[in-house]
């Protein structure tokens, strides 16, 4: 063997291990990439499942909120109605007493009606309904509705001189304006 053949033989011998090293490095890199890919897939699946659970939870929360709101609208007056039932009972008892007896004591009838009115006023006040009775006050178009004007020289112009019908507010929101007669300066 010549020197060249020996050198070529040693190069060939060293090349074979170099190829096997490259193959093993490639195999190692491929297995590492495969492991990273599997890890990424498992995380993606986990995140997808978490996303689906969150969407389902949000949907359930939305449905529960809608149901609670519907019930709140449906039963909003339940407590107020419960407060009004004794008033109705009292009125029915008064009518029954008036129908039974031949003689009705007007004093007792008046007393019973006053007590019933107090019960009604108490129930209304308990739920934030306040009456507007603006006699002697300045006319306020936000709370009062002028039915007519009356020439008066004993009070300032635009003063409420007569309340035809009381008004009401619910928690500072107008339900019904007070119907009033307002003064104006004499001609």
C-alpha cells in the first residue's frame, strides 16, 4: 500500500464515524424537535380545553344573569304587594261592616277609613313613594302640571294656590305630577 492509499484509508475510516456522528446528531435533534412538538401540542390542547370551559362558564353566567333579571322584573312588586294586602283587607272589612248593619256609625267609619289611609301611606313611604302637595310653593314645571291660572293679588305670581290632585315621586323620580292652579298678576 502506498502512502496515498493509507491516507485515503484513514480518511475513509474517519469519514464513516463522522457520518454516524452526523446521523446521531440529526436523530437527536429530530427527537428533541419531536418532543418539543408533542409538548407544544399538549399545551395547545390544554389551552383549547381551558378556552372551551371558559366559554361554557361565560355562557352559563350570562344565562344565570338573564334568569335573575327576569325574576327581578317578574317579582319586583312582591314586597309592595304584600304591604298593600292589609290595606285591601281593611277596606273589605269596612265594606262588610257597612253592609251588615242597618245603622252605620259615621264616626267609626271615618276612624276606620283614616286608619286604612295611614296604612296605605305607610306602605307607600316604606317603598320610597312620597306625595307632592305644593300648596303655597312656587310653580315647578318638573313636578307640577298647571290646570289653569287665577288672578290673585294676595300672593306672588307663579305660586300654587290650589292643589287639584296630589303628585307622587318614587325615589325622587316623578310618577305623577301634581295638578295645580297657579296664580298670576291681576290685569
